[in-house]
C-alpha cells in the first residue's frame, strides 16, 4: 500500500495499471476450473480491464486507520482466481491524503516481481502526469516462454544429473518436531507471529564485516544460527528445512527473465547438520560448503518433482515434507520510489485467507528494512505455547548475535573448497594443503 499526501488521480492509476497488464503478460492470468482441473489461462490484451475502487474514509484518525484496514481486507478477499483480474487496486481518500492499495495474487507475482512492478508503476505514473507517452524498458522473455523452456529442461541430461543429490537429501531420517499440543486444524486463522530486530550497527556488521572471516554470505550465517538454535531447542543435530529462493537461476540458455513478472520462487529441502557446533569455525565452514553443493541453488528440486515424467525419477520419494521453512527476503528500502508516492504506514489488510492451510509448523523469515534486520517466526498457536516460541526466538536472536561477534573477531580469512573452485576437495584435505604452504 502506497501513500500520496497530495492525492492521486484515479484515471491515471487505471491507465497505468492497464498498461502494466499489457506489458507484463502474467498479470493477465486467470485460473478457471475446467472438467475438474485448474487451468492456467492467459488472457489476451483485448480482455484487459481493471476497475479502481475509490472510497472516501471519514472520522477520527484512529477510526480511519481501522476502516482502511477493513476495506483493504475486503478488497484482497474479493480477488477471483477463476474470473480475474488478479490485480485489485483501491484508493482510500483520507484527511492525510490518499492511500493506494495494490493487491496482486501471489500466483502471478513474487518478491522480485514486486520490485519490477512498483518501479514500472512509479515510472508510468510520473510519465502520465507529465503528459508523456507511456514507455517502459524492453520486455524480457514472457512467463509463458519460460514455462515452455522449463518443461523441456525437465527431461534434460543437466537436470537428470541432479537426481542422485536430491535422493540423498530425501533419504535422511529426521526426528519430528516436538509440539506442545497436537491438532489437525492447520488454518492460518491460528497463526501467530513473533519477531526480533537487530540494531543498525549489528545489521551493518551482518551485511558486511561478518563475511570476511569465512567468505560467507548472509544465508550461511542465518542458517547456521537457525540450525544451532534448533539443536539447542530440541537436542537433535540434524534438521530438514524448506529453503526458499528467488528461482530465477540461469539454467535456460538464451532465456532472460530479469524483468519478467511472475511467481518464480523455488522451494527445496536442505539438511542442517549441526554436529560440529563445539567447533564454531568448522561448523560455519561445513554448513557453507553444504549450501554451496546444492545444484543450481535448488531450482531443480521442484522441476524434478512436478515436471519430470515419473518414469525418469521412479527411485526418488518426494513425500518428505520439512516442518520448517526459511526465507531471507533481502533488503527493502525505507522509501519506495520516492517523489510523491511512498510506502504507507497504515495496514494493508490480510494477504492470506484465514481459512487457508499453513503448510509448515514454523515459518521463519528475515529481511532488512530501515537498516535493521527483522526476523519473524510464525507458528500455529494451537500447537505451540507462546512461552515455547518466545524461548526459541531468544535462542535464535542470541545465536545470530553470537555469530556476528565471532566472525568480526577473527583476525584472518579462512577459505573453503568452494572458494578455490574445487567441488571434489574436502575441507580436511584443503586444511592439510594449507598447512603445507
């Protein structure tokens, strides 16, 4: 949701959104049910139409905030997958200016796509206000072309070479999470989210200085902290998690989706083996190397699972479902776009139906906003007591800070096999070689 203190022109908003839907094909998707199957259908430009609701909101400031959230919930809930469009805009006129809700269904947009969408929206809005022709950067390959190439890739030798890796990951036996209570009711209605936030100084270290010690990236550190916390909480060394990635890996020659809107997100199982936490430098390097050995940052797992014909993967059991998901979303600017349109401080409503099912017991999300790392933990409060989750949150915060302190205190940089480009070299072999030199 965006905010314009000086108000918005709804005719321009409508014009801009319709231009975006022409330019970005995925925004014209609908999902009708035909003969009992859900079909992804791509609407033509001639069917392109989006209605912008304009609602006057009156009353005391606190009443306006509550009313806007209620109206935003109604707008989000009104999106029809079968009928479309999957964009639902609404302008809320208040004493503090206009708040513009831009709700887009997740089936056609992901985090990277949102950045593209907002950047293009701002550019077109300014062009229209100045009376200029509406122009955007050249299109990259369409979501449809990408899907076709992905289907071809699903039977390629490159992808089939990953089967042994994923079979090995899925073969690990993992102890289920101990819950405080047992329930079959997994609706989002029962989800509670708690969080912690690092200081600007700690976040700056996490984004920069921390990685000099072991040539790590932020996911290496956050996942080490997560695995360490899981070990302290459960007493188990190994945990299987679902790791989310942006999914735009360069696996398809001559296909460019850098400016393509769609839902590309990949999700794949990762084993966090924390059996070396008594030797923290070794544990960090060990997990870093395990993450580096994931083929193509995990995108192949979903392709194998959903697109590769069964006869080509008959020896892999895809029935393992990790109970924990982790997603580091990256850095978000405090201001979106600048100029007269910025992020609204008011609540944009619920983006998930309370009746939808929560697929993981724990969802852990990290992102940097206003120069600070925020970590959220979402759980089913019918399964976990609040004090249990607060204790886990405190463990995670403690261990993130401990890893920051440890890494910035190292005087020398230690390299690992992935730093020298040798996939076959083990860490122990590399350390022996380093001792010789």
